[in-house]
């Protein structure tokens, strides 16, 4: 389980991190990553979006599923930002 592993990383280091994470998954490991980086979110096998808000203002399950399904979900703010990010 990793909590925001990309925080403070240069984009090239985020790419290196993703290669390491993908190698772990390719070897059969389960990886749980708490992340806000859209490049990392876009490569997830499964997304759980909790919100709206954070801390005492959050905690409601907004979405659970694949990236493709998230991009079609109209109630997820994460999905809206991811869609914009991927169409750049």
C-alpha cells in the first residue's frame, strides 16, 4: 500500500515510479495506491473514488470501476479532471 508516492516527484521520476509499480504488478503482486496524480490514476486497473471533499467532509463512495467506466461517470469530479487530462 502506497500513499501518494508521486508527491514531490518530477514528471520523469513519476514515469520511473510507474515502471517500478508495473513490474510489481506484472510479477503477480497486488498494489493499492492512494493517489491524486492523473498520470498514475489513468493507468490503474481499478479505481475507488471517495468524496466529495476530504477528511470530515468526505467518505462517500462516488465511483468504483475501471478508467473507461470512470471517464463515462458524470458524478465523479476525478472523472471530469481525468477526461480533461487525457484529451490534452
